[in-house]
């Protein structure tokens, strides 16, 4: 039986949810794990996802193989959680690429559902970009080619299947992809075990340890969780040396904003945004991180005596979610140089070069059907066959994005554009926030906000996507295709 997307939407939320439950071990009911989550706080050590080894290497390319499969893993102490993971891991293994060297990842789907893989932040040919209808069917494989021509940066790979991205990610289909750039080598930034990814996610669990998935009205508001996971560990503790660390922080949650800050009031030193190093380091008291955004920070623990404990808090969370993890200064470290004042070259794109400005409105449309609300861009639901913009290859454009207020519905839309990195020219008519003044591929729009972005389409020709990275909004049609011609 085949149904169109529109008919599926009209089936109604309950049937949809009931049909989806059980197929992947996701609970949709209530019955969450009780009360005393705090007992897990700072008890388990931080894990770092393993770096995947290539199966083969030649002069220009590193070849990888990943199997997407179900696994029962211990996320919470003494409980098992059924996950869907790249290599059966939550989160998936990290891929390290080198700028200018190609990567080919052969993905095999051993899950009971169709999948798609997208490299978020990558400048990727259209066939490898993970268009939501370019599915890998269960039992099949597909190879993705990544050219890694962009700057050194913290990217991530994740599922992008039509209508199922939110559930597939909630189940675990996400991992880091780091592009290493030789130009960073001379900067004296922390490397190797002192260069640590922190993948932030929130999940709810049932008493049996399995995930509980609540996405709000019609399954389309956004799934939040009660447990904060860092690299798959609930509120971990991390023993550090008295020295500098680089933390690559990714918000990989479905619909939750994090705002990391040091609880002792010391600033975070931000060195990178989504698209790599900033021109110079900046001090921030906290860095709001909407879904899919990344920020790299340096924390210097040499200023604390051994035994000091420093909590990384989350200014946008309440109760147990107001804390993320705890650093514990455990041993001495070397004497180090300060972070250099110049980190990279970032030529500002000149708005005078822009061939045109396009306006995109992120909003809601109300119709006489069930459920009555859908998320839209310029009033339209996602249609994989219709392009909302035909962009000329090589052209510079300004995209003016607006979050249209809808009554009292408080909704933030982190907007992600595939294929390109952009610079933020303005937020609400003013300069962008200090922490978003680097290359970006995702920009957060709070209720009623607007931003102007500038970008150059010099990657590839083909069909690409722009969408809200609240994954439930994305699956419920807040996505648009654009074409580079
Ligand atoms: Cu991170 Cu189109 O997604
Ligand atoms: Cu992307
Ligand atoms: Cu949204």
C-alpha cells in the first residue's frame, strides 16, 4: 500500500505514532524513568567516540565502511538501551578527514527502515549529499564521496531520511566528522587527547532503559529529553590535567537548545564556529548552541589547583538539565604558550558583490485538515520535486531569513543550508552576536527574529536543501529544495 506524504499527514497523529511505535523499540507512551535522575550526575567518566580506521587508503582517498545497525548499549548504569547506530555505537565513530584528501564512506543499512546519510557542513556533490528521497533500503549499501575541500572544521554526519530523520537521530544515527587542516598545525592549539569532542544530546528513558520519544502535538513540535548525554554518557565527569583543552561542542539534540557556560563564572574562549577557526579567539560568558550548531572552545585548567571541580552548566536548561558535565582537575600539566591572537584568515564577503537578495519566511500554515498545523517555508510544505530557488553557480547572494511569529507559539527555528558556508551580516538589523561571527552553516532564529546571510555558491551544481534543524519541524515539512544551476 502506497500513500502520498499528504495523505500520511492526514491520517492523524495517533495512528501515525501507533504505527511507528515498536518498529524500532521507541516508546511513545508515558512511563518515563522516575524522579531521581540526579543520582547519575557526574558518576560515569566521559567517553570519547573512537576514531574510525579506513579500510583502504590510496594516493588521494581514504575509504571507510560503516554498518548501520541495532544494538543494546549501556547508556544508563545497569540498564540497556536499544539504539540504532553507525557501527552500532551511540554516537557513531568519528571520521577524521584531511583537507584536500577525498573520503569515500560505504554505508550499509542493516536497520529495519530506510536511511539516508548527510554530511552536515560538507561541500558535497549532489549525489552524495543525502537528499531525503535518495534512500538506502534495508539490506542495501551506498557509497558517499566527500571531497573535503572546505576549511578545517567540526562537521557531523547524520541520518536524513524523508519523514523519519527525527526518529532515526533520536535512536542514535549521528557521528562526528572532523576535517583537519594543515594550516592549524602551527597555532599551538591543543591536539590529540587534549582535543576532545563533546556531543550534547538529551533523551528520555523508560523504566526498561529504552528511549521514550515525545515530540509534542502531532509529533511535530520537537522531542526533548530529561537526561543530558555527552558523547552518550549521562552528565559525565572528566578528569583533566592542569593545561589547555580544546572542546569541539556539537548540539546533536532533536529540538533542545543548550547554552554551555562555566559554573565558576570564568569565560569560555571561543576559537571556532560551524565552519572552522575564527579570525581571533574571543571570550564568552556562555555560548548559546541551537540544534546542529558547533562551537570550539579552549578551556585552560592550569589556573586551578589539583582537586578543583568545575561544572559545565547549561544556561538554557532547568533542574537537572541545567548542568552538562563536570571537569575534575586531576594532575599537573605542561607550561604552555597563550592561544595566538590570530587564528585564521576570514575575508568578509562584500554585500556589494551580491547578485540578489532572497527572502525566506519560516512559519506555520493552518488548514482545514488533521492535524491543522504544518511548518512551512514561504508558506509551502517541503516538496522534493519543487525548487524554491534557482541559484547561479558562482554567484554571491544575500538570504534574508525571517521567523514569523504565530500567536503565542514560542518556536525557534535553527536554519541550516546545505552545500555552503555563510557569514551573518545582520541579526534584527544589528551586528550578529559575538559567538556567530565566523563561518556558519546553521543560524538560530528565535521567535520573530530575522537575519541576513551572505554566501557564495561556488561548490557544486545540483539540488540541495535548506531546512529547520528542529528535526520534528524538518520532518513535518519545514524544508525547501534549492538548485545550483
Ligand atoms: Cu544536519 Cu540537512 O542537515
Ligand atoms: Cu547539512
Ligand atoms: Cu523549526
